[in-house]
C-alpha cells in the first residue's frame, strides 16, 4: 500500500512540474507564466520531495530532515518570491497581455496616490 502512495506522490509531483513547464511555454505574458512556474515549484517539487521522504522512511528506515526542511522551504518561499517578482515586473512597466480585462493593481495604486 505504501508503494502505491509513494508512486502517486511522485506522479502528482511530476504532473504539476510538467504542466507548469507547459504553462511557461504557452501563457502569453510574464504574469501568467510566473503563476504557472510558482504552482509547479510549490506543488510539483513538494510532491516529489514528499514521495522521496516516504520512500526513505518506509523502505530504508531513514528519517530525512533535509527533505522535510526542503518541503517547508519550498512551500514558504515559492509563493512569496512569485508575488514579489510579479510585483517588481509590474512596477518596472512590464505590460499585461491584451486579453487582460481587469487591472486591479492599477486601480489600487491610483486610489492610494490621490
């Protein structure tokens, strides 16, 4: 049973990493590409690391603190770094795609500067 769980975690992690890679290629602007990359890093890498942790725990009898720290680190830093990079891109003037219908950040920025 544990082999099935480990395999599922590895497959889920691989799926998110692969779909995030496709999103980076297919999405039209830096903001949507960054969203795809952030989701891939958070869910994909965490799934693979969790699968590796369970494999080492149940098959080898090793508790890997490095894998647990890696999972926590990725879950904490990937969303924050994605947000900060997209905010920096917006503030430096990188344009949204023409398909964007609503720019909430522009409205919030205008409201606070008045």
